C-alpha cells in the first residue's frame, strides 16, 4: 500500500483502477537538412493542421465545459501565430540547418523554461500550453495520431501532468479522477476538471515508475490523498463514503423546487455565480433563484481586442431571457490583478491586487465603461437585470459612476434606442467601503460583499501567494464583524445585502449569516442545494 498527499482541485472520493498516462511524445530525432524552404513550409502546413485540430477541441469543450473554459483552445490557436515563437523556429532551421521537428522541440523547451521561471503564477501555467502546442506540431509532422488512456471501464488517470487538450479529449464518462505529479490550481486543466466535476489531485510527489496501469487506487479529494493498492479496510471505507456521497446527492435532488426558508420562517435568496452565458445550464440544473454574480470580465479575456457593444448586448440579453424574469446581477468589468488582457496594455505592477484594476480602469478609461453600460441598459429591457460595480472605496467613485451613466442615458435617448434603468448596486470588498457603508447605502440599491478580496485586504494577505495560505483566514473575527456592519447599515437604509464571495458557500457559516440578517447568498451552482438543505434545517 502506497499513499501520497497532494492538493485537491475538486472534492470527491473514488475507488477504481488506474491508467498511467506516460509521455506519448517519443524523443525527437535531430537530422541535417538541405532545403530550408521545404522545412519552413512543413512548419507552416503543420500549423494549419494544428489550428484545425484545436478548432475541433474548442467546439467539443464549448459543449461540455462552456465558453470560458473552452477559450484556452482559442489561445492555443493564437499562440501558433506568435511571431517570436515562429521566428525562433525559422531561425533555428536556417542557421543550424536542422529538421522542423527538432527546431520546434528546442524552441518549445526554451519558451516553456522561460515561462516557468517567471514570478507570475498565470504566466507559469502557460509553460504547459507552449509544450502542448510544440508536441502537437511535432506529432503532425511525424504523422502520429492523437492517443489517449481510454478504457472500456472508468479509470483513474495518473500522469506527470495533463495538458488542456488531453483533458478535454477524455471521455468524462470513462474518467473517475485524475492525479498528477505537477500542475497548478490556476492552470486551465484544473479549471476544466472542476467544471467537469472530476475529482482531481495535483502536486502529488509519486514515482510514476512504481505505478502501473491496472492497479487499484483510492483518490480522496476531501483528504487530498491517493492510495495505491489499498488494503481491504480502506477499500471498504472508500465504498462507504462513496455511497454516502451518492445518497447525499439523491437527497439534495429532492430539494429542487423548494424554498430557502428556515424552520422559523426566514427566507434567504440563493443565487449562483457564473462566468458566461454557457454556465446558465448549471444555474437552471441546480435550481438557483437567480444569478448573483455574472463575471462580465470573461467576455474580455482570451481575445485580441475589446468586445463590441453588440457582442456584450447579445450576451447580457441572452442571460436575461434564459433566466425568464429571475434576477441577473451583472458585475461590470473587473479586470487587472490576476486577470489580464494584453490588448489593454496594463503595465506590470509590483502589487497588482492593490493596483490599476476593476472600477479604476473603468473610471480612467470611460470609453470602455460606456460601451459596457450601453449594452447593459439596452439588455435590461429583456429581463430582470441589475448592475453591480466592483472595488468601490469612496462615495466620490459612486457619484462619478452615476454621472457616466447619465451621459449614456442621454446618448441612448438622443439615438432613440430603447433601454431600461436597472437596479444599481456595489460590491463591498475593501475595508474602506465597509467603514463608509452607511453613506454608500444611501446612494445605491443593494450591497454584495466580495469576501475573497475583503479578506486579503483586511488581513494584508495576498490570496495568490501559496506561502501565505496558513495566514489567509476568511473566518477571522474581523471579517465576520465587517460583514455584520455592512448588513446592518444596508438594512438601516432599507437596502438588501448579500455575499457573492466564496465564503457564502461555506456550510460552517450559513447559520451565522442567517443570524446576521443577510438577504442573499450567491454561490457556485453545485452548492445551491447543499446550502438550501442547511437553511431549511435552521431553527
């Protein structure tokens, strides 16, 4: 029996057989060439073929995991056209007179090592993307087909790492879990795993030479462990826990269609957090009462230029129509910090979490803001849309926002474009906003507390820094007192207050939030029924 610990990127527990995914890419042969033009042309044709393959992967991912998570394959297509990457390949072919396969392999290694050495976690995660692209080109040039760890029976995938394209090509009906030696919680692979509801562990220090396909294993995403060749007692315990999880899910299904009301008659609105229109299927499937956080920034990511007013209008309109009168709270552009868009040319900052981001970008670049506001006001004609502004720290910012909205309304009136002025709210995610929440409550219709940023700003802990994981404590008394203060100040002025940060889905705090008087909790769609169960059992 061998047991290893790692980082869980999706909770769950499974017992099954392993499928060890080795390196499918055989060593690339180095050979001298005579015709440089012919090798460069081979690279060009391989790039065209790779784009075709990536488009197929994008279409498949779009259906299975939504637009936001499928975007990585659009990014891969853009990477194939990167001038620095291609120039390096062409230069090596021309100066060293080597074959295309070797030039691509060496360039891929160099770029991957360069990305992996950078401080930014997001850039580090792109090192795997470069390797994925390079290996794809080489497979095409060598005439090798895509292969995968497929089996007639569901299996636990074991690998050194998994590229996004490997993950999305897997038949999720045949995958119980995956366990990798490397990988990052910020990688596209981890994001895809969470969307596909596959229990997963990364950063597991296992020796792949000692693990064989067909071994029995228990992957415990709750404990963050994987056990190979477990004894009978552990197998029985795993089966018991798996049955418990199945029963919990079955009982939760019975809560669909029921209200979120405590035994004492107190009602709480349970809404869902989403990143794109394609995620609304999860909202409806899990019976959420509305959308408490539509992260509009995902319309801006993974592309080469700003989304147009019409593109945004269609997305917001579709969301409003699909929710059929249920509330849809759309957060305006919250970009910067860990979410970057190259075309905005945001300079690298020493402390991006406290830098040029979110509402600050919108107020400093009002043309971007106005485009989004026009789309939102127009879309509000088609459903129950509310607008929410992030990273507010002062009443002057709210005044400036309303001044810009008035200008947008005047433009729409002049153009005789139909629109509706929707409910206006702000996110409370800075200590400054908490302390002046009594004044802010007079200006807006509602508060939504962003506990993720509120925690990092209050505790002076960068939530992207793994070294500080032990210091990041969202249960800190200061955080809970701040939440209570915000709720009280909202109610004092007849406004409602909710939470849209991760803390809203913490079952340990649900009862306390109800006692505080919170009117709404917005959580991941998969948590709706779990939190509903807790609320309905409260006195």
